[in-house]
């Protein structure tokens, strides 16, 4: 991808040119959300830890590969967001920074909140996001998210959180998320965006006998800090991929 060329060029001419900028555009997983808990007013709150978010792990990897090159990393993830919200904030949260590459990762909230009937609208929203980014000079990676829970975990003792987990598991087991992400990947290819299919790796683990529920920090839909490294490694592979997608 061009982003690697730009980083490499900056290495050769460190006092000239633009510092490469990568924006991560997504929901709670992108933002760096992990465990959840119920507050006294019965609202559900999240533990935020951006030091363990996947954008931080990718930044660390790039600093190993290109130690002399500054790379501007912007985390534009917001907990609870979806593709509708993405369109409303893309101007001030993404385009303002003139990104060379934007990593787009939405789908978990779209599928659970909106349901299967929203699949094509999700794809259409993504197509708009991809088009806006590309028309403003940014390369685009559409990264699929992790799997969500397939059952209500025995670790959940709070009824409020258990009810949320039950709804999420229903969307996962009924393959609602699968339908959304297939539509999203099709949209990405049609718009000329690269696809980084992390979800496929989670499904492969699940089908090979891995208990993916134990890989979720909140027992619902947030990967553990360790599993966020899979996003980073997958992104790095995609960024170094020189083949054209068909």
C-alpha cells in the first residue's frame, strides 16, 4: 500500500515532506474499551484503556520497523458508534487531520441495534464513508471486527449485563454479524478499499475449537488486551500487501 511507501520515503528524506498520518475510525473496540460494569444508577460503564488499543500496538510495530520516522496516529473510535454516526462526524474527526490512511472498523453496534434488515443500509453507509475518504486523498482499509459472544458467560453475575449479552449472542448465533460483514467487504471491494478480514480469523479459531468467549474482556464484544494484537498484526500484513484486490 502507498502508506508504507510514504513512511519509507520519509525515512529517506526525514526533513522533507509530510509526516504520514493514520486515522483509526470505529467504535468501542477501536477506542480501547474493555471490561464493563453497572454503576449505581444502573447504567453500564466501560473500562477505557487506550494504551492497550490496537492502534497503539500497530504504532509500536511501526516504530520497530521504521524507528526514525514519526507517524501521526489519530484514534477516532467512539464507544457505541455505528456507520450512521460515522457519516455525521467524519469531517471533524477524520478529514480534519488529512489522513494518508484511514482504518474503518464498524459493524458490532450496527448489527445488534439495527438488526438484519439494516444490512444493505450498513453497506451503503460504508460505501459513502469509503468514497468520502478516497475523494479526500486517503487510502482506506476496511477492517472487520472480532466475533461477539455466543452465549451468556458464567462470569457475568450482573443481570443487567447478562441481558445485554443475551441480545448480542442472538445476533452472533443467528449470523446477523456475518451478513453485515459480508455486505461490508463487498462494499469495500467495489469502492477500491483494502479488506483486512480479522473476523475470518476469529471464526477460524472458533471453528477449530477455541473458546472465543474467553477472549472477550467484557464477555460480550470487547476483545481482551492481548487479542487486540491480532488486529495490529493483521493491519500490518495488509499495509505491506502490494497485490490488487479483485
